[in-house]
C-alpha cells in the first residue's frame, strides 16, 4: 500500500506551489480577521454590561441617598414648621389685640369726628352766609357805579353832540357869508371892468369918427388939389407923370396917417395894460381874501377833527373801562367759585380722612409742642425779626395764621407716612431675605440639573461632594507622627461611561 501511495504522488509545479501558498495566506488572514471581530464583539458586550451595571448601581445609590436626605429634611422641616406655627400664633394674638384696640379707638374717633364735623359744618355755613352777604353788597355797589357811569357817559355824549351840531351850523353860516362876499366882490370887479371896457370902446369910436371926418376933409382937399394938379399935369406932362405924382403924394399921406394910427393904437394898448393891471390887482386881493377864508376854514376843520378824535377817545376809554370792569367781575366770580369748590373738596377729603384717624388722633387732633417755653420765645423772636424785614410776608402770614392747626395735622400725617414707608422698606428687605433662605432650603431638598450644576454641600456621592476640596497635605501631631493621607477614588466604569 505505501508503495502504491508513493507511486501515486505527482510532483507540483512552481506555479501550483505559488497558488497554494497564496491560498494558505488568504485563509490565515481571514482567520485572523474573524478572531479580531470576535474579540472586539466580546469587549463591546463586556463594556455594555459594565455600563449597564454602573448605571444600575448609580441609580440604586441615588435613590438610597435621596431617601436618606428626605428623611433628614423632613425632620428639619417638621421642627421648622412647629417653630413657625408657634410664632404665627403669637403674631396672630398680637394682631388680634391690636385690632381690638384699633376698633375701640375707631369708635371713639368716629364719635369725636361727628362732633367736630357738626361744629365745622356750622362754621362753614356761617362763613358761606357771610360771603354771600358780602357778594350781594359788592354786586349792588357794582350796579350802582355802572348806572352812574352810564348816566355820565350819556350826558357827556349828548353835550358833545349838541356842541358839535352848533359848531357845524356856525361854520356853515361862516362859509355861506364868505362865499356871498366873494360873489359880491367878483360881481363888482366885473362891473368895473365892463364899464372901463365900454368907456375905452366909446372913446376909440369917437376918435375913429373924428379921424374919419378929418381924413375925409383932407381927402376932399387933396382930391381938389389932385384935380387941379391933374389938370395942370395933363396940361403940362404926360399921364404917367401925373399918376406918379399923385401916387407919391398919396403914399406920403398914407404913411403919415399910418404913423398917427400906430400912435393911437399904442395909446390904446397902454390903456389896456393899465386896465389889465387893475384887474390883476383886484384878482390878487380877492385871492388873498379867499386864501384867508380857506385858512380859517381849515383851522375850523382841524378843530372839528380834534373834537371828533377827543370824542372817539373818550368813547373808547369808557368802553374799555366797561369791558375791563366786566372782565374783572367775571374773574372775581370765577375765583370765588373756585374757592367754594376747593372748600367743598377739602370738606370731602376731611370726611374721607376722618374715617382713617386713630382714637388718639380723634381725642387729641393737634399734638402738643415738645419745645420749652424759652425755645418758643427764641423762635418767636427770630420769626418777628424776619417778618420786620419783609412786610408782604408778614401780611400773608397774618392772613393764614388760622391755618396753624391744619399744618400741624398735615405735618403729623406726613411724618407718619414717611415712617410707614421706612417700615415697609424694612419689611420688604426681611421678606427678600426670607425668600432667599427658602429658595436655598428648597434647592437643598430637590435634585435637578440646575441644583447639581451649583455648589451644594448636601449632595454627596461615594463619599464625595461638589464643594472645592483643599489640597491633601500630610498632618503631623506633636509627637512627629505622620497621619495617613486621604485620596479620592473614582470607579473605572464611571469614567468610561462619561468618556465614551
């Protein structure tokens, strides 16, 4: 048999041996990977079991620690509740006694308030009656003064109107008289001018007629001579010579006549200039008179305007006085209404405040001064010195002297208000402190993320707290023996659960 086996083996080639070797390497690699997977799986399972066990242990420790802490805290809370209940009962008893005393004071204060209110209302009624009587008197005096002013205004107005009408009639008469004088003087000057003009015209006509007659005689003589000369000329010379001579003579005569006529015309012009000068003098005189009349008229009109302006000013002044008087009366009525409303408001506020007064305030509404008589005298002396320098302030203080008791009560209430505010602030501070203590206490008995993140001396796990620990140093006693140092120990499972 072995001989047959040895004979059956066939030698392998190099390639087959290489392939076989590679297959063996692959198989070994796969086995190594499987072993690594199995090992990692085993370790993971073991780590999960450890984490599960550590979580269970932590939960058990926490629950046990919480039960211990709750028992301790419940005992402390029971003790605190007993103490608080005792203090609360004591405070309630004190408050009951205070309430009873306040109720008694309130009843007595209400009786005293009712009595004081009746007396005060009686005084207020008397003051109101006195004020109404004073207002009636003032209104009557105002009406009387108003009537007198209106009567005086009407009489002055009538007198001014009558005077104005008289002056207007007088001015109209003056104007008419001046106008009539001007018309008469104008008419006379026209008549004089017309008469002079007629005289000059008649004289000129007479001179002209005389010259005409004279010229006619001369012409007749000249004509006779001309006839004779003509006969002689005709006898002696030719016709042209006769005509020339006649024309020459005629020209000379006509030139002489023209010179004479020019002299007459010049005389007439001189007379006309003289008459024109007289007319100009008359016109100047009439214009001067008219100018004087116009100036008088303007002066009278200026006086009339002044009188009208004075009348309008007096009317406006009286109107302003009436308006001012009406406004002042309305303002006084409004001010008196405001005073009455203010008094009613003060009375209502007094009634409301009376309800909140204590028994002591009802019995003694005005506190007695704590100053000695000597101090009071010094204060009074200083006050009088100050008032001697300021007279207005002294008058005002004298008017408001009856308000001293009111200001005493007001100052007392103001001081009590300030003390209550101070007490309230103190109580608020105490309440804030108590709230902080209660919060600390509740944080100590409860377990939450916020509490665990903060420093808490009651939270201890595995003999460890979250308070900052001091550095561990060896402690030596007097006999130079070192004590064993303490070390903090942390479980590995706890570290792995927080690191993974």
